[in-house]
């Protein structure tokens, strides 16, 4: 009878267990499907919402890079007191007159415009880099969603197992108690021994203890589900039993090739390669010339003949900037960029190999789980047949109550084993889907 506890421990210590959620009222409290749970958690999980804020930041970086296309416009004003001021004396209308060359009080108010009209692709490359970075953020969010989905699969199927196991234990207890009353009646007539009565009592007590363990484990798993969904811990939840039918798998090579095109890790590796290539182009264009136009206009005093009058003035021009020597900064930045590209090549190859191993392992686990499932179905059929024969023999007085209960317990244990096999197969299929990069939410 210890097999129930072993089966429970296998489920409960699945690697997909702990997580925390955000409060939501969208899901009702009964019969939740895996798809409903996944969608609700994906929409409201705090880690995902936090990651989605990075998209806003990436959009801001794109906008910031595009600002290089726009003019820089500002207004400046100043007041300057100069002293001493220079003067000159010249005869004017026969009189020696003193003229002040510039005023002591200088006022200026100007509108200034400066725009980069051509920088030989530097701004274009910066914008492209930020757009690629936004795509990387999106892939990171998708990867996080897949990871959380995997966590939810373990929690969901732990609850499915425990719910169904408790039902099986209830059926077993009902049968044991009914049989106990039957044995008591036989004992009263002298047809059953005290040993048979005590053995039945022990079986009932053992099953009640195991049921209590299952209920406690279920309470823990439901508490974790409430955390995922952001509900209060006293919320009563129940999940639907969703099990997968048997499937035929493609070859490992075909599955691996599918995973290469759909796994977020490979997509992110390719995106990193594009980012590093763009970064190298940016570094290579740092020392490109740039051409800009500028203009300013406003009011200013200090113009002859009346240096104290504010006079309209303007200035227009074109500027060219050609970097000559940057202290080898661009040289070493290029070396670093090329090193990042080479490192990413090796990282991509490592990811590819890990994906192959994961796909092969998940496929093998799914095929093994399917074989165990078929064997469990056969074992249950045989256990039911053996119990039916045992009942006939017991009614005929050929075997004792202890032997009958042994056959009945075998049926119950086989039901649990079949349930466990079905859940293992369903979990294996979902893990294979995750390994292939399929979206399960």
C-alpha cells in the first residue's frame, strides 16, 4: 500500500512547482482547464508584466535614435556689462566729438537652429540597432512565457493526479467498509475469524491515512495554483482532468529541425548575431564625416550708428566635421565587436546541441511513457479479472477475506498506476512540445 505515497511523491517533487501570481477575478472557482489557467497566468503574471515594460523602454530608445534626424532648436538670451568701453574722438561738423565703439550694456536674444543633414549612415545604423534590440526583448518575453507555462504544467497535473487519487481512495474505502460489515456478520455466525476482522480494520485505517496525505498534498498544490492566479489562499479551486491520446512521433532529426526554427533560444541567438553585426557597422561608421547646417536670428545691440538700439540680425552657415584621430578607440571597439560575433557563433552551436539532446530525451520519455501506459492498461484488466475470480472463490468459501482484500488492493494500486501513467504521458507530450518550441498557452 506504500505505492500510493511513492506515486504521490513522484508527482509532488516535479521540477515545475513554485511561482507567485497577481490577483485576478477572471477565472471562476471550479473545473479549470489547463488552457484557461495558462492564459490567465500569462496575462497577469507579475514577471511577464515587468518584462513587457521593457518593450516601452525599447520603443523609447528607437525614438531617441531617430531624434538625430530632427533639428536642434533653442532660444538664447543674454545680458553683458562691459567696462571700460573704448571711445574715439573725431571731428564732426567742426566739433571734436567722442564716439563710443560698443555699449557698456549689451543685450542679445536669439533663435538658434542646428540640423545634421548627412552623417553617412551613422543615424540609420543606430535606429536599426535599436529596432533589432526591441525584437530581442520580445523574444525574451516569449521565452519567459514558455518557462512559466512549463511550471504550470507540473502544478496542474499534480492537482489532477491528487484529485483523481482521492476519488479512487474514496471508492476503495467504501468497498472496504462494506466488506468489513459483511465480515462482521460472518464472524457473528462463526464463519469468519477475528484475524480477518482485524486485517480489514488495518486496511481501512491505512487507506484513511493515505487519503489524508493525499488531501494535504492537494491542499498544498491548490495553494500554489492560487498563488499563480493571484487569488486568496482560501479560494476553492478544481481543475478538469485533461489527458492526451497516444500520438505517432516523427523522427528525431525532423523534430530537431523543427525545434531549430521555433525554439526561442535559437531565435534569440540569431537575433544576437544580427545585433552584433549591426553594432560592428555602427563602430565602423563612428569616424564617418558629418555635415550640418545652422542658423540663428534675433535682436542685439551694439551696431553702428546707434549702438544702444536693439537691431535684428541673423547668421547662416554649413559645417563639416571630419574625425582624424580618435586615440584608437574605434580600433579596439571593432576588435571587441568581432570577438562578440565569434563568441555568439559558439554559443549558437552550444544551444543547437542542447536542443538536440533535449528533443531526443523528451521524445524518448514520451515513447517510454506510452509503453508504460499500455502495460498499465493491461495490468488493470488482469487485476480486475483476478479480483472477479477471487470474489467467486470467496463466496464459495475457497479463499479467505484476507486473500480477497489482497486482490482488491491490487486493483486499486493498478488504477493509481494507470492514472500515473496517463499523467506521465500527458506531461511528457507537453514537455516535448516545449522542447520543440511550440506555444502551449
